[in-house]
């Protein structure tokens, strides 16, 4: 059994359908991005996984110790960052580890600052540090990258990969697609309460190549003449699907077009927009 499994999950609030038959799983050793537009049912799903809401139908199961960070951290504004981590450490039976958790989160400099005076990004880092103290087998995060600077993002990425490396599972909801692409090995894309794509990120983005050229029409014509599945994506950008880089490179050479970019950068955004339009 996978450490996180959602099966035919449904949630209604009166006549409003928040989740409509959602199913997916997160295997051990995975960091999974949970993507979708506002109102797609992501936060409701996370709340059900953490036991903060009941499903109308279906199941959302986790295995082992579970940690979570949602939009509200629940910290007392009058306590210091160190106080909050000491409380979290005591709950996890790891009273001696609070100062180490502060250091790992890069929060030593603000350890004695009251939480109410901390920035949103600092509070997010503190919330993640508190959740990690219990060494969870499953970690559920709602927009953890919001408000984080590049150094904090790299630290968070390393921490999530550590959980996966020891066989845990991470599910993180985010609108920061670049961070998802850099951090996650799987994604689940939801729209209107149901999954529209789920699986290994590399497979979902496989053979999706983005080209940018001032000669986009000329380039597009040659790509199609070479038998490749290509379409214009506006602003001099062409997306090629179902072809390897060598085949695309040969078509670019034969086109004689000037090429400014050839990469998979932006492929996740293009996939997301297409699936949730």
C-alpha cells in the first residue's frame, strides 16, 4: 500500500461540489506536486487528508506519521519562534531538538523574535520546521514556497528530498510551477474537483520541447514538413510534442531559422494551462 492514497473522493457543501470523484496516489520515495486553479478542490483535499474535514464519499488514507502545513499556521503571535518549536518538539517527544530545528530551517537569527512580528515567509519556514520535527512518513503542504527567498527555497527543496530519500511521501500544493518542476518527481493536476493528469513528471513532460525563434513561422513549417507534431504558442514560441531532441535539432537546422531557445523550460506551464483551461 502506498503511504498516501485518495480513492473516489467527493466533498459537497450543500449544493456546491468541491471535490468530484478525485483519485490518485503518492508512492514511497516521492515528492508530488498537487496542481490546479483556485477552487479546484486542492485545499479541501489536504484538509481531509489531515483529518480536518470529512469526505462526503470516498476515502483519503495515509500510512505512518503525518505532518502538515496549511494556510493558517496556528502559532500564537506572542510566543517566540523558539517557544513554538519547543512546543512542537515536546509534542513529537523530541524536546532536545528544537534548537537544531531552528538551525536547519535557517531561523537562528530570529529565534527570540515574537511570531507576530515575523514576516509571512519566516512563519512558513517555522511551520515547516515544526512539521518536520515529528519526522513524518507523509508530509502534506499547502503553498509552502509562498514568501520564501531563493535560499529558503533551496533549503525547503533539500528537506523534502530528504523525506523522500528515507522512503516517505510528500504532497505539496503550489502555484509556483517553476518550483514544482525543480522539486517534484510526480504531479497530480486537478480541475473542478477531479484529476485531469497524474503520474511521473518526467513522463508527463516527455518529448515536449519548447522552441523560441524570431522566425517562428518558418521554423514551424519545417517542423511540420519533417513530420513532427508542432504548434505555435505565441510570441515566437513553438511547442513540439512526441519527438526527441535530435529529431527537433535536425529540423531546426534544415529550417535555417534563427533559434533563441530550445528547452523543456515552460513545458509544465504549457501542460498545466492546456489541462485546466
